[in-house]
């Protein structure tokens, strides 16, 4: 398992501390954390310890939680795990803005928030963006962007 490293408890605590500082997320995730060479963090059930990972040549395993580099940037699924328990840096967007977001567009927002934010429309967490100088930068991967949004 040359491309993935299982994080020790100290490294996991660092990630959970960042999630707390950035989003007010205080829960403890009861799972194994793995990181690859591109700083992508994955989580998987603790039963993975029963598998001989050294015999496998894999780049990812489990669910992609986010990227751990210059802070922690949750993936879409990561934002859906963290979001409901987050207490800060949540940007509520309108339906029109949601349509832009789902298409992968960057757009201006009227907010005091800065840095990484969880993007939310009504009860749905749509991912994580970065606000710089009033502009929300979109991190939705090209492969997951919608061309047409049906409401």
C-alpha cells in the first residue's frame, strides 16, 4: 500500500482540530483515516484492519473526506458529513446561486465570511468553497459539474 498511509491518532486529532477551528465541528469520527501522496484524506470502517493492505496496490480506499493541505478542504461528501454538525463558516446560498454552483461557476457573494466555507442551500450541503475578496471560488470537480440544472 505504497500510495496510502494510515494516519495515527495524533495526525487524526490534527485534522479534527482543523475541522473544529474552521467549521466548529466537534464530533469524533469513529473510523480509520488514510492519506495519499496528493494529500487526499479518506475514511473507512475500522474493519479494514482485517485486510492485508501491504499486498494491495491502490490509490484510494474508503470515502474521500477532503484535502489536507493549507487547512482542510472537505469534499462534497465530506461537507455532507461535517455540515449538519458545523457551527460556523456556513454560507447559505439562493436557488439562483445554487444553479451556478452546480455548474462549477465562481460568483460574488455578499458576506463577511472569508476562507473555506461549507456551501449550503436549504437543508443540502453542496460542498466546500473558498471566499476571497467577496468571490466564492468553486471546487466542484469538472466530472461532477452539471451542464443543465433542472429545478
